[in-house]
C-alpha cells in the first residue's frame, strides 16, 4: 500500500455513517460560512466579473451559481463559486489549509449534477477536508503556505468528483495520479494583491474534478504520485512531512475547523477582535479621535504585515492588501465603522483611500516573543503542531483539543489621553473557542451576508442529512 492508494481507498469507501456526528455539524457550519462568503463576494468587482465570464461559457444547466438564480456547467459553477468565496478572505480554514472552497463548492456542484443526497454531500465535504488538511500539513515547511497551498484543492477536487462518480479505489487512485501530473506552483506576486489571487482555489479544484472524469473513462495515473521519490511531495520539499497523510478515519482534522467572522487573513483576526472589543466598550472611534494604536503580536502576524506592505499597489488600495494587513483593516474600521464586505468594493476604497491610509498610519505593529509564548501555552496539553512533530503520525491525535491561537494585544491611546488595552488569544470562530459561541457567530455571518431567505436556507442546511436530492437545497442557497 502507498499513501496515494491509502487516500484513494479511504476516500472511495467512506460512508456518512462512518463519520462522527460532530464532524457533520462542523461541516454544516462550514457550508454556511462558505455560502456567506460567496454572497459577500457580490461586492467584489473581480468575483463579479469572473462569474460573468463563467456564465458566458455556455453549456448544460448542471449546478447553481450561488448568489444568482442561474445554473451552468458544474466546472464553471465551481469556478464562479470558489472565486467569490475567496474574494475577501472571508473563508474558513483548519489546521493546515483553507479547504472549504473546494470541499463545499465541488461537493455541491457534483451533488446537484449527479442527484446526490444530503448525506452524500456531507460525506464528500468531510473527505475533502480530511485529505486537503493533511496534504497542506505535509508541506508545512513550504515552499508555499496557507492559502497558497493551492494543490490541496487538486486533491480535494479529485476525491470529491471520484466519490460522486462512484469510482472504486483503483480508479480514484488513477484520478489522483492524473490530477498531480503537473501540479500548481502559485507565486507570491500573483497572490498578494491582484485579482489573480482568486484563481488559487478555482482552477485547481476543477483540475482535480476533471482528472476524476478522465479516470471514469478509463484513463490511468500514477498510484505513487504523492510519495514517490520523484513524486509531488519530494519534488516540492525533500523534507516533506509525508506522515501527515496518516490516521485517516482515526484522527479528524475537521475538528480544527475555524470560521472567519470578519474578512481578513487568519493571522490578523485576533488583533481585529481586540480592537473591536475596545471600540464597542469605549468607542466608536474615528481617525481624528486616535493618537496611536499599538499592536503587540507574534511572528506570523508581523510577518504577514510585512508581506502585505511589500506587495501593496502604489496605484490603488486593493481589498486583498487590506485582508493581509492589521493596520489597513483598522484604518478601514476607523473610516467605515466596521469590516462589512460592502466596504471592500473598489468603489468604496477608491473614494476613501486617503482616509483609510491615514487611519492605518496611526497603527504600529510590534513583534513580541511573549505573544508567541502565550500562543504556545494555549495549545499545551492538546494537539498542536509541536505535539504532531513529536509524534510523527496523525494516528491517535485528537483534533478536538486543537487550539488555533494567534495572540495579539491592542492598545488604543486617544487624543484626549485615555488608554485602553485588550488581549485576544484565539480568534472568534477559531478552534478552541466555545462551539455554541462559534455556531451563533457563523449563523450571524450567514444572515448578514446571504441575499435570499435566510430562515429557509438555515433550516435546509440543518436538515441536510434528511435531504434526498441536494438540488432543492442548492436552489435555496442561490
């Protein structure tokens, strides 16, 4: 047996009943989060124009473009939906990857076109999260990281489509082999700022799905494509953690799912949560009220701020630049009052750029090793990157005890001389927060951004396990 074959065997044979009920509950929250992000994408000029292009390609009406009443070819629907879901960095993520774009969008597109039940779709989503999260973990040391682990969507797409087409383990292994024949290698300049970032989960998911359709027609692919000495993992990083592919069906990385409550990179969320807390208790503030804002944070947050600064466009304030910057996000909050997706439109940003940047100039980012220590302490006694590196296997790991901690402390000093400080260790919606709190926040995110009948859609997702044909649910999510 090989890693590629192990994944194919597990992905093709997993049943809804084999999956712990709590994972289905988290998958339902992920559906709500992703659909909310897609609807929020209506404020993105890039996502809107991309959807228009996808709808111009023609073909049969197979799958729903969420946020519209249209159905188009399933590959094109996946394209339109994934670029919208990633447009404002308003997605979800788990310990090693932003899996939701492909997990949800591909599972619904193929579920609709193949007449799948709600249980089928939930099982496909779980498979996608599990295999995608593991593949990201294999390349924890690079060459890419975070959303740039675009190849996780290739694997997720191949597994979701293979399940939907009822491929056996051998043909699923062929699908994976075909999908990774020429894997993607995203580049930082294309990711940090331009609309081209939106392609990261889109074309990759479709490539995986197409590979499954070729396998269904008899095409063959390498059954050792992931782990061979000349295969994907070793060619991308000779020191790849191939052991991250272990423990399928025993350890559930889906337990580490985190749901973004505001648009922005995960690394900035705790600073935004802390500033929001201060604003609610002592504000609201405008830029004119502020003397200074100091942010104490860990290495990942300051590092992301540096990337955001170095790749920032001189010509225009881009939504993606704000998503990766604590300073610009706070500047937008000072000007607009919140980080609602409508304030990320180019029209709003073009009209308010000077004011937003003036607010951002009040923010100072300070790397403090104490924040990294607080983050490490938050994960003590549970499953963490440190414990995984020590175990060298996912077998026996309990991701219910995984804590997604990016501690940040924000101090606001007003021009009147008042000083307010707040510390946030785990972002709202993150793994390690109370589940009841997270469920309520995800539902509110859905209601705030969904453009249809929210009550009907929420009820349909809650009862997804009893649905015989997901087409009826997809139409409610449109």
